[in-house]
């Protein structure tokens, strides 16, 4: 990374089954059309979420292979602890993270400029920790997520504030400290 230019990622992902494509709260996934065609997802900063779509939601519910996951406070604590460990192992820095019962937000810096790769590490290591603690395999996270690239101090500060203001935080990280 070029240390002269500010850089961080705002990474978001959801717990399995809790925010499906077509959700009435809005979604950024593809919208399914009767007959099998798709309207592509819209996940660009400033672009509004796609509105809920009953057909897409029903299709997504029918495709679920695991039960819906709502994290407990203890599970959320395990998630933030493992995220910090994974960041320390790689010399990344988590500026702010919040784990709610149905989704996770992380602002991370000093990491590769590759949102999907950083997200895979965070999701993969926490997936393994949760399954280890449950003593059984489980699908904890949805397949994908959102990666927002932040290239200004203002954008990074706004992302940190956004994560800090989440409702229903079960566990969090503030500048690499689990709180």
C-alpha cells in the first residue's frame, strides 16, 4: 500500500438466511424475473438499494440449505476476537467493527487493496471459529458481501462513524481492541 494515500475498506456481510435477495428492506443482489432472467445487482456507493421483490425473496427462501442464523452475544464476541486475531496475523488494522445478530460491518486498513480477498479471510476465519465453538459444521455467513473502497480520510472517518452508530451491536472492535 502507498502509505501517503489514505486507504481502508468497509466490508459488510450478513448471517445466513437473514437478508435474502428480494428482502422488503431492500437488497443489492440480482433481482430474479419469472422465466429465469435477472436484473443485475446495484452495489455502487450512492445507488439506492433495489426495492423488495416477492418473487426473488420466495426463490431465495426455497434455495436455502441451512437454517437461518441469528448470532448470540457470545457468538458475536467470538467473531470480533477472531477478526482481531486474523488482522494481527496479517498486520492489518481494524479501525472499527460491529457485529449485530444478523450482519457484520468492518472498517479495515493496512490491508491489501482487494476487498473480496480481505472479506474471505475475515469470513473464513470467523466461520471456522464459530463452527469450532458449536462443535458442528454450520453455514454462518451468506456467500458474498459488500466491499466499499475508501480513499480519503473523510470517507474513512464517515465509515467508522457509520459502523459505530449501528443499532443492536452485540460485540465490537475499536482500533484493534475488542470492547
